């Protein structure tokens, strides 16, 4: 089969969900026609949206890679001396453009984009019964597609491009932006700059928010994007962009809506794992019959599974003995002869029986920390401290309140983000956007110093992509040429 550029992939919907492979796929005329007919009524639109969310579950996206890499490639985790050979090149900072996992992740994320594009393109014109409920549902699903596309574009940028503030005017390379998927032709876009990438991401979230509000929807599920999830995710984007006022405004909209509440101190560890736990604003849902199984994140943490990924002593030691979040880690022995002993076993995701733990993408605690950081940059120190201490004291009621100001306050917020969001896919992105050097820890007490700015903290554009698309061929990330 001829390999074609990523955007001429099969659009994964209900009947095609198992069709994608590691190769770029070419649609045959009959497949193209069937795909074009899929979204013509409300059930077809619902199937397309379900397919879109199903792709988020994949092990190459939120099923494992997206929450894993930012911790593994920073100072929170490392690959055990006994391992299944997964992610070792990431751990050792020897990734190349030919890496299979890099290519698979790129393909999967752009598959989600293609699905979202089809919903956005065809959703508004589908045939509806004369029912107000149907109209609300259809409009809501189109809003969801805009929000999901914004999330995916942002995630691609975080993985494969330097942050917004890497250059003073945002002229460093961003990602290929494709907002129209043409299943009958090859699309070969070049990379936009990071400023234009963020413009598209922000536009998608703003469109999602507007369409949610216009839809009249009252739907409320942690497994689907809603207006609050779109606002929360937009506040994260604006934090990365250093639009401090915007980040405060959208975080406040969600916090002040009182639709979510922080888990109680004594429930934080146990109820974190629960789907729809009241603190979670958006999550990728797994169930006992719909999950990644042994390809999921829990299996690579659990000593009953692969158990490859262990927490560093560096992160274990930042928690006080009274901080309940230390219970997301357990001192134990790495399974297998010759394994680390003691080892810091990661327990945040640990179900290797039913594999039904849902992957947290946005929680209320992160919103408090987003708002605290943005307020600190705006010089609103007392308000920033109030938000920061909400998270600090929830996890550790015995902790003295943080009273730092100026740069020390920003460092305290970064530390709290490390504690609160550990093993949820944030650490490397936080270090890079805040221009911090760090130590990458390896097995056997070996280390790699990573000085900011580093070309290696982002991933290379896959070589197959460069070979297939002449417009991106000379746009490889620095350090991988």
C-alpha cells in the first residue's frame, strides 16, 4: 500500500474504529464514499464523536504516552534496571526521528484531529428530526469537536514544539495546522510558527465555548467536554502563553461556577481513581470492557504488570510525612531478581485487574494552581497565596501556610504543581515553559544534566513524516537534523 501523508488517513468512526495501523493509510474510493456518508444524521454524528473520544484512550495518547512522557523525561521518574524495553530511549534522551513510538503518537494525535474535523465540517448540516433535543445534541457535539481539536493541537505543540516563550515574538516553529480534512486527496501542510499555533488552539476553545453556550446544553459529564472543561483547558493554554489576565479569567469562571469541588483530604488518594469523582473536570474514561489493558499506564507502573517506571527519590523526598499525596507512592521492591530495592512504586494508577481507572486530563486543583501562578505574575500576591494554600492545606493540613513573595512565590507554586500533578503528564512542560534546568535521573544512580534551553526536551518530527511531506522536510526540530 502506498504510504501517504498523515492527513489522508482513514477517518475512524464506529465501523472503522479498528482500521488504523502504524502506516499511513490510503482510502479506496468505496471507503471514501462510505466515510463521507457516515455523518448524515444524529446517530452517525454520535458514532463519529464516540470514535473521536475512543482515540483519546489509545496507548499512544492519553492511555499511556501523554501522561507518562512529561514525568519520565523530567525528574519525577525513570526506567528500572529490569524493564520491558518500553520508553528506554526517552528515559536516556537518545530519541531519534525514526523512533516508532514518536511516529505512532504523531499519527494517533492527527487521527483525532481528522475525526474532529469531520464532525466540525459535517455536523452542522446533518439531517435532524424536528426535535429540540436533537438540535441541542447536535450542536453540543460540534462544540465538543472544536474543544477536542484545540486540546489535541495543544498537546502536539507541547510534545513536538518549543514553548510559546522560547523566542520573544513566538516565531519558533509550531505544528502543521489542518482544520479541513479532505479524505480524497493528500494534504501536505508546512509547520506554522508557535504564535499561529496558539492562535488556532485559542480559537478552537473559544469557538467551543461559544457553541456550548449557544447550544443550550445542560449535559454534564467528566468523560465529555462541556463548557467548563473548555474554559478550564483554555486557562491552561493561556497560562503557557503567559496571558496572565486571560488565565485568571477563565480559571475563575470555572472555580466560581461551583460545579466541581476538591476531594477531601482523607479521600484524595482513594477517590482520585474514581471516574466522575467531583474534582475531575475532564477525563478519558476507561471501563472494564473498554480499556487499554496491558498497554495502559497502570501496567507500566504496577509491579504486577511491567513495573518498568519507578519514581525518583527526588520526588519522593519532596513530600512531608503528613502529606497524603505521598501515598500515591509506596516504598517497595522492584519485581524480579536484581531489581531496585528499595524502589518508589507509583500508585496513582494501579488497577491491573479491571483496567478501569480513567485518565485525568483536568482537575480543579490544577485550576487553583493555574490561577495562583497567573495572579503571582500580575502582582496580586495575597490572592495568589490564597489559591496556593488551598491546594497545600488540602493535601497536608499540618503544613504551615506559604507566605513567600516575588520569585520565591513562583517557585513555591511550581513545587506545588510538581507535588499535586505528579504522574499526570505536566512536569517536563512546566520546567520547559518556566525556563528551568533540571537533573534527569536514571537507574543505578546515574544522571543526565538538562540545561535550559535544551533542544532535546521536545520530540523530533517523525522521519516518515519528513519523507512523505515535502513542505515539512526542512522543518525538523533543532538537534535532530
